[in-house]
C-alpha cells in the first residue's frame, strides 16, 4: 500500500506513519509544521516528507500514485478556535475539501478522515451513537463536522470512498504538552512534573472517554482496508471525571490541585457507543486509561 498521511509529523499522524512503515508500506507525510501545541515534530527515517499546507493546490502531484490518504492535519484545539475561528474553518473545512479534491483527481482509492467526538456537544445523552444529532458548540467542532459532510458529498457525488473516525480524547506518547490548552492528560502531567499545581477547569465533574494512541492507530489501519463508509466512534465506552484524573496524577507526583473558571463550549460528558465500530470494523479498544497513564 502507498499512503499519504496529512499531519504526519504530529501526535497521531506520526504514530500512523510509524505503524504503516513497520508494516512495509510506502508512506509520504504532508505537514506544514505549524501546530502551535507541538514542541516537537516527529519523523520516521523510512518515510518521505513534504512540508506544505494541505490547502495548497500545488501539492496535488504529491498524491499521485498513492492508494489511500489518512487525513489528520487540522487546527485541533477547541478553546483557541473560539477566539480565532477563521484559521480553524480555513484549515479544517477548506483544507479537507482540497485533500478530497486532490484525492479525487489523482485516483486515490480511499480517504480515512480524522474527526472529533466534540460533534456531540450537549445535544445527546451518553453513550453517544453515531446517528445522534449534531451538538457542535465551538468553531472547532463545527469545522470537523463540516469535514465529515464534505467526505459524504465526495462519496455520493464523485464515488470517492471515505470513512470518518470520531476520536474520543486521544492520549499517549508524543501527546502535545505546550500551552494552557494542551490536551488535559499531557497538561496535568507537565504541570505536576514541574512542581506546579494541576489546574482543573470548573469543578472537575466533567467526564471524558480517553482513548489510547495505539487503539486509534489500529482503527486507522482497519478503516483503510475496510469497505465500510460513513462515521465511526473511536473510544472506549467508559469515562472518568477530570477531577478524579487530576487526583490520580497529583498523588503520583505529590502535586496540588487548583480550580479555574469554567470555559465557553466545555462539554460536560463524553462517552462513546462503540458497537458500530465493533460490529462493522471489528475494532475495539485494547488499552485502559489507568493501566497506561504512567507507562510513557
């Protein structure tokens, strides 16, 4: 298999690149190295790398001769999208459309799109099923759902095979650590390791379904070779409160926990219904949060 991985030098994308290379596939990454939350970008010596913006039509030739595209490039932080929506919509919506257009024009057989459980917002009761109504509450969540809709359009109108994976709170090695809006596990561990208090937004009763990176990568590989189309949840089906998570990390590092004001657009609960992913993709998570939390 010859694969394109957009965002291939970031957290999830670099793990997908590594797994594909380990399996003997030919891999080319497209990444503009602009993700503000990343202190480090990751490269595999056996993959090829193109530095460029997914919105740039001049990159279409890079897709030629490949079989599948794993589309992970995005503006991926929820809170910064509230204050600066323009770049979020431009990259996540127009960028996704250009990835699909480049794929269509160069004969790509399959596009695996990385989307977000933030789609569900407050509109449904957990565990969330894929056919729940949209509850997008931020520019980020809306932009990722619009990406799903563009995938559906390209499939119906042009026959391009696409599948969308809704990730639930991915964590693991290489997770972003930079800034106040880093994913919560990386942020808490960074704060505690530095001897700083762990900062919990609100009262910490928010609950999250945390999914280990290896399980997310496995879902991408399965999705690439499946004939299934549409949207699939990639989560564990269980969750933990942010305060409970903070206390577990605080105990490990002998750190304090402090509370910050609530944030606009903060989802109260995430929890995946994964029956569709199990039934149709034969995928299910293999890792559990409290077993993996301090292994990396």
